[in-house]
C-alpha cells in the first residue's frame, strides 16, 4: 500500500478540487492512500486588496510550491488558471484534468438570457481585470467593483445587495454543488475565459519518478493540449495571469481553434484574434496568434497597464 501527501489551499473549493483528484487516482490505484496538507497562501492571507493590485505572481501557489520543494508533500493540486507560466526550478505539471466547465457565469437576483437585461449602471463584482474589461466592452454603463473572498463569501455579498451581479468561474460553483445559483452562463467564444480556466493542474517534483508515474495516469491529453495553447498566449504576451487577457482553445477531431483577446482596462480598446489548425501544432498556432495581438495594438496596451 502506497501513501502520498498532497498539498493544497485550505478553502472549501481547493479541498473539493483536491478530493476530486484523489478520487481519480484511487479509481486507478485503489490501494493508494493520500493525506492532505492544507496551506495558507499569501493570496488567502490578504482578502482586502483587489487581485489586480497584487504585484507578485503566484500568490495562490507559491507557498504550496515551497512545501513541495521541501518534501512536505509529494504532489500539489492547483486551479491551473492561478499558476504562473514560469515553473519553479525542480517542479513540473505532471497531469492536467477535470476541465468539465470552462465558462464564466453571472450570478444576480434573477435568471437572465443576456447581460443586456441587467439594469442600467449595474454594479458588477469581480476580482478579475479580464472580466472587468470584457464587461466594460459589452456594456460601457456598467460599474465594475472589486470583490474578494471565497465563493460563498462573494455570494453572501451579492445577497446583501452590495452588488447587482457578480462574475465567477462556473467550474468552482459546480464543484461546490452551487450550480443552481447561476443566472447566466457565458458562451466562452463571446466572453473569453482565463487561460486554463476550469482545469486542475497536478504539480510534482521532477525527480520524483514514482509519484510522476502515478499522477500521469489521470492526465487528460486533450485538456493538456488545449490549456498549453491558452497559456502560450500569456507566455508570448509576458503579461501575467491577471492582465486583461483571455484565451479559449477547443479541439474537435484533430483540429484546434484558438481565440484570444487583449484589452485596456475600460474595454474601449478591445482586440481579439482567432486561429485554427492541426492540434499537433497547437502551441505554434497560439504563439502566432499572440504575436498578432501584439502587432495589432496589444504591445501599446501592455505598456499602459
């Protein structure tokens, strides 16, 4: 009987995601025992500062990676969209999985068919510049208001009438069994998600051969290719994971379609590009798309952010 320890953030969503990964592993290795090591990250400690004002990268992952490097855990589970594109030396992504819901969604006080049905000058709560820029692009009258806290805290703030609506990742709500709270699910080709949104990343030490072998068994190859293409956009743009940038890649048969955007914060200079091609060349296609975004005005946008 083998025993491994997994490192994770301590919130309800992070624990739900970690238990999903454990269940996937135990489905293949029934005798495997996995203990959970909960870690408080810098992003969890600071619940007041808007995410777009946090200057460092990896504020939801860095302390977990440190524990992994210190042999305090054998692997870690992350929301892939929170991970910096540059890995810490000695670590790798050994598997990517469970991307059942990629979309953003809107929670408000009644069901909607479109954001056009929101009242004029509505206050929308979000911690994401990407979401804020897209909202302002679609509805210039909307007031975007920063919101922090875990999923249930944000829902409570909505119910307390601090906001007319809030935006969250659908994956998190579904994993917490809160899907009934959703008022509107966005089409990811129209309201573009964060790169790798919805996917779980399992991180390991490069030199831990046995753990890598175990974890690799739950890797979803299609999700791996799609998320790698999306994250390639961030790598080429060199903008960090919290800039007003989104990317969505989808493989159908052997073809991949990648759509991405970059925008200034108020959504008045919104640039989007789409490319298609063979899935085997996904990262090259993504790289070329990102370069087109830069030459079409993206470079100037990044200079001003």
